[in-house]
C-alpha cells in the first residue's frame, strides 16, 4: 500500500503543541518529541536531518498510525530550506513501502545538509549548485506539484551520490533530470539573482568594518575587525549571504519582509533582520554578546512603546523551548519570553524575534556597528550604547 503524503507549512518559530495523529513536524516545532523533530530546540544536533537520523524512535507513532491509515501529513516551515526538504525526503523514504530504514548514504546526506545549515556551502567555481536549485524551486512550495519537484530533485541527487559517486557539491550532480529545460530555467534564475545582488551591493548596501569581540575559547590581544555588508533596505536578491561570502564579506546584516503588530486597533511595523557571521569564524568570534544586547534593547523598546500592562506582542509566560541542560534560552535576558532574539549555538547567526522587532533597521545597524568597540579582552565592564529613539541601557558582559 502506497502512502499518500500531504504537506502543511507554518511560520518559522511556531511551537508544535499537541500533534494530531498522522502528523509529523520537521525543522519547526521547537522541540524533540514523538511526531516533532526540530534541531533548533537543542545544541546537540547540527541540523534536523541529523536529529531525525538519531531519533527514529520519534516516528514510532506514525508507524502505528500507518497500520490503519494510508496518509501522512508532513509539517515544516514556510519557504522550506535544504534541511527541511531533505528531512521530509528522508521521512518519506523511511516510511514509504514500509522500509523503516534510511538510505545507505545517510551520513553523506547529513554532512551535506549540516554544512548548508551552518553556511559552509560555497559557490566555488560553478555559479549553480544543488543547494541553489532547491532554494529557488522551494519558492513554489504552495503548489503541491511544484513542491514535489523539490523532492524529485533530491531523489536524483541522492541516487547520483550513492551509485555514481557524485559529491553533493558537484555542479553535475543534477545531470539526468527528466526536464532539462526546467533545470536550465532554474539556472537562469540563479544567475539573474547574482545580477540582483550586484545591484543591491552597489545601490542599497553599506560596506563596513565591524569590530567583533573574540569568543571565549579564542585568545587574541584585542578585538578585531571583519568585512561587513549591510543592507539598508530589503534585498532584491535571494542568496545574499552566499554571494556576499563569495566576494569576501564575513558579516552580513539583512532586513527581510516587515511584519506588523496591531494592538488596540493600531498597526506597528516590526522589522525582521538576520545577522550572519561566516561560519569558518565560529571558533574565533561569537555574536552571542550582540544577541544579549539586542534582546535587552528589545525589552526596553517594548516598555517604551507598549508599556508594562499592554506588552502582549511576545509571549512572556515561559522561555523558548523546553528546560534542559544546554538550552541557552533559559538564561537571561532570553528567558523572559518565548520569542526572544534568536541566536545559534555556535554564535554565528542572530535573528529578530519571530513576531518581528520593534527596533528599527537603523537602530539595529547602529548597535551592530558600535557594540564591538566596547569590548576589551579579559576585562569586565558596563557599556552604554546610545540610540536616538530609546533610553540608554546598561548592559553587563
């Protein structure tokens, strides 16, 4: 009996809650429990594909469900990335035909997805990669037929890797796609994206040198500067970080689509911003102090704009995720809300709250450009970082 797979998509950062029978949540849900596999809830896994590989027991409920049913709903986040797509493919492979096993090249698959999730995948000599093709095709996720093509592309790539020895990084790994004209169209879109990047870089980007404090496990005489590319408006290109790193930029600040919060019949624009450090620098630098500062400013801006009693924009009932060893979000200042400024365990990525930030893009850029100047290795200090629109805040590191 062939399984019918259906798909449902949620905002990033959505909590899974009680999972209905026949549903699996992947790369979204903020926890690891039966029916939910999301690596963002734990520092123990590099990607959701790895969390899936090492926690197949979390699919036991689905296996029982399939004894009497022939359909499964796979839940992931909107605009699914490589980790979400490969994880969905792996679940289908594991369940379909009642195989209940993963492909023999699962370690190579997890390694590739992990490198993408950490930002290690580069353009190298070819401007078109499997990762880019999947990213562009996944933009059509709302169309079931077009979304299925993502999984079909992964099937080709995994087969090429397992049987023909192609690396997932190899630009030729997609040779053999049934519709070569469609692949060519995707390649043209990717090359057009680079043209958009060049326009962004020259027209709406600010080139800067940002001082970063050294991470705890790296010894340097003083903070050092890295090359940064800062978007002062929403990008017109999709692969902004990839193109920027290809040109030698080590830090990017990118505003995404604005969000809105509407208390008391009025609408407040909230910014969605991603700050990313080149992953090869994870041992040397950390953006964790920046995440501390941004969260503190966010809390002060909330008090200033919303007041103490009407502060309903973010859930303040509990911290993000589940309380367990290593959950960084149970530490202050993040523990005051379930929707804090997010940062990865390796300290290379910081992102505004899921509900958006009350801080303006200009304010965030100001913080990014100035926070590192206040650090001196091996000293403890109180710092003041001024913003024109909110009160001063003392942050201790």
